[in-house]
């Protein structure tokens, strides 16, 4: 049932995803305001919003330092920097009639005493009763006031058919309150309701709502998982001749974690339904060799495999490794990227349409309309979080082939060096199978991290000269390429010019995202071959660059980078192994003063090397929306539950989801429809 409102209001509600009375009824407050008591302006606590009241004395429009409406009331001054003429008249009339202004906001000390800037206010007569319960505040959009939205929500509470989607047995098993009473309690708190529970989102009403939301998410993920298990795929051999030869000639032993991940992946590939697995492992843990082993399973089946990377630098590095590994086996490896000439692209496209088994390495160029595969059995997405959901889907769809009586889908392996915290893996990644490589290859030495204020730049330059004199190489990473609106940030172009002057005698190179593919490749080859001492770069080197001789990194304006970026960048050094491996050092050069957020980030990266702990802290600091990349993820994000605080409830919801899908699938579907509407159609790529 649609909401019966004017088209303009309906359009604003649609922006909030509110299309029906049920949607409105489930549009719960994101906070509450306490307007049940008055506070004297002089007693108002700093930084905390309160309700104050005073008789309106006079009002005027001031023009210095800028146009503003100033209202003097008893013991308080109100200041409005943006206002309408009607507000001026409203306050003038209140002053003439001796009315009171009741304002809600933060009280601050001002030149004329206590003042409020842009408070929410009402003009009231003397003796106007106070609210009897907390006032709900809803997420809204421009042009839709709290008053109007609150009125619509209360109307929807009477109109919505909000019957309980959970069977009574589930409610009893998990000690859940009824949904109707829970929702009404949150929209219309009783005067004697526990204020702390409402504000902190605890208590039985919030617990029921959070459980329902978590359950809907789990059901959506598991439905997608089961639907995929119902599709068909080519079963790939887990012990084919090429795979055996490759493993037999490996010059090193796989770690236990690599061997376990390999076994899990090969077991999946041997099934007649498509694998959908995420391989996660810290920077340098050896995910690429496991991906190569999976590719050989496809080649042994006479099929094709594709490996897609987000940058040409990473794709070309994959090309070098795969060619080195597969060359002796006679396995063709083709390379497709945007910088190829038209004739070269045509030749590669022809190979992909051929019947010969091969491995295709590439960037987004693999997704071009003209690119098609004859028998793609395995699609691998490297650094999967850098791709959008539609891009990941597009690669999978390129491998779908018709083979009577069914459509065969390719297996899909996604890889990430950004570890997924446990709370996320059991919720947002519940439709994937997960493999983890939680250890580094033997012989790898850790990277020491140093925090250095930018005033000590001369010491850093001295350290670079000493390292390069010993035959080592170094990176200098900058946050931007050229001058931008970021103010005084040191740019890569400026830094390159400066360092060439300051480090005379050292060969310095520059690489960034605006260089052509050929230019980037040329600079990187010089660095890999040791013909450059120092590489000035932007975050284009964040993934995929592997130069074992590079043992020193300087990150300029480290306070401007996210935790995941800092950890990824730091992982570019310390990649040498064996007895000759030197200690690697990552210098985080920061500008003072630091904000609290920046200080917290740098503290984590300084104290912690464990990528999983860094990811957990990153999640705590940024929240799941930013951590996952809300726009590219296609995931139904949680509105009410907090995965860190509500981890135990999420575990309950996960167990309940499997049981509900098995025992009452219709109830499961109704529950998902209510809470996610069309959002679960984004079922993950």
C-alpha cells in the first residue's frame, strides 16, 4: 500500500526509502531529545542540548559582522544567521504580547551572557505544559521537517498492517517482545519509559527491532547463497596433471594456512555448482600462488580462467608471476588492458574466443563489451573491494555458457588483502564461503614503524641517503598528485622536484595515476631492476607492487590516509625473505597539530602490525558503511543494529535464519520483504 500524500512529499519520502505505511512505521528515531524539563540558562551543562524558556523582550536584525536575527529573552539571547522575514515578525509579536520562547539546543557563553545559535524553538504562552515523554528525532531529508515527518509516522502507525512476521516459536526461543508494541514504544515513549534505554538503544523494544533487522540481513545473504548453490557449473579436477606438476616443482613449501586455503578452494571447484569464495589474507601472505593453483584446476579441465585486478600495476605484476610459473608448463597467459593497441586487443579477443585453455590477466578491460570467453570456468577478482558490485557481476556473467539442459556459471574467487573483521564476515559476507591465510611465509621480517613530525624532514632525508648507499631502495608516498583544494599538502610532483634537488647523486622516479600505462610501466620496471634508488608515488602503489629490495618507505602527510591504506602501503616493503633480508622501516611523516581522529589512526598503525586487528579498529572508527564502501558494495546496510555492540544478537539471528529457511521458508521471505523491500535484490556479486 502506498503512502497517501502530495506528490512533492511522496518524492521526499522516496529519497528516504519510505514507500508505504509499513516503511514509515519502521522508520525509527535515530535519537531522542529530552524536552520533559526546563533548565535555567546559567545552569546549562557545556556541550549538551537542553530546553530553556524565557520571556521575549525584543528582537532586531544586526548587520555586523554579518546579517543575523538577534532575539533577547530573559536570561538568554538567540542568534539566527539564516532566517525568514516571518520569523522576525513572529518574535516581534511575541515581545508585544509578552509570550515566552521555548528553545532547545546548546547554551554557550556570549558577549551578552548565555546564548543559543540556531536553536529549535516554539513561541508559547505562560504555563504551556511540557512534553510528557522524550521527543523522537528521525532521519530526514531537505524540505521535510521533523514536525511533518513525525506526523506522517504517527499516521502510518494507525494505518500500517504490522502483523508479526516471526513465528511464535522463534519469538519464544529468543525471548523477543512483540513487534507492534516494540515499534509503538520507540515512536511514542511512555512518560515512565527508561530514558537511558531509549537513548542508548538498549531494552526490549530496541532488542526486538535489532533482531528483526539482523535476521532479515542474514536471511537475504543465505537466500543468495542457496540460490547460487542451485545453479550449475563445470566441476574442475582437484588433482589434474598440470596441478600435480606445478606443486611438485614449487621451489618453496606452502605455509599451513596456504595449504588449507588451497584445499578449501579445490574442494569447492570440484563441485557441480559455482564456487563463491572470498580468500582473505594479510599483505604479503601469499594469496597469489593460491589463486594460480585454482587457475590450473580450470586449465586441467580444458577451460579458461580470468584474473582481474583494479590497477595496471597490479595486473602487470600478476602477469609476470603467472607467466613465470606457467611458462614451463606450456600454459598460455594472455594480457588485456586499456593501453593495448587496437590490433593487439583484437588478437587477444580472438584468443579468448578460441577453444584452447588459457589464463587471461587484465584490468577493467576484461569487462569491455567486445571481450567474450569461449569457456570461462573460473573468474578471480583481485582486491575485490576496489570493484563495484556491477563490475564483479559483469565478469561472472561473461563466463555463463549454455550447455543443455542448463546454464553453466563460472566459479568465482575474490581476494582481499584488507582482512574482514569477524563481526562483518558473519553478517555482510554470510553469503560467501571464506578462506583465510593468517600467517606470513617463513623468513619474512616485520616492518618497524616510526612516527616523525614533518619538522624533522632533514633526518628523514639523511636516512634515505644512508639506506640507498647500502644498496637498498625506498618509496616516498604523497597523498595528492598536483596542487588541489587540500591546502598545504605536499604534492607528488612538487616532492619529486624537491627530492631530486635535495638528494643529488640518487636516481629518483615518479609514478602516479595520471601517467599513461606505458609511462607507469617504464618507471616501475626501472625501480624493479634497481635502476632507481627512490620512487616518489601516490597511492597507485597501494596494491600489487612487489620489490623485495625496497626496505624503506616514507609516507608524507600520513595523518591524511586511512588505516587500511596505511597498512597496505606499509606492506609494500619488508617483502624480502631469507637470511639476507634487512629490517624494513616505514616512516609516517605527519603535520601538527593532529586531530583526535588522525591521532587515533596513527596510534593504531604504530602499535599494530596485525592486519586483522587493524581492520577491526578501522571498522570501529569508520563504521561498516565506510569500511565496506557503501556505494560499491550493494549490501543492505544496518540502520539500527551495531555489529560491535550487538555481536551476540547477530549470532542469534544467524542461527535463527538457517532454522527459519529450513522450517518456514514463506515466513522467511515475508520477513525479508518487510525489512529490506527491494534492497535484497542486490544479492551479492
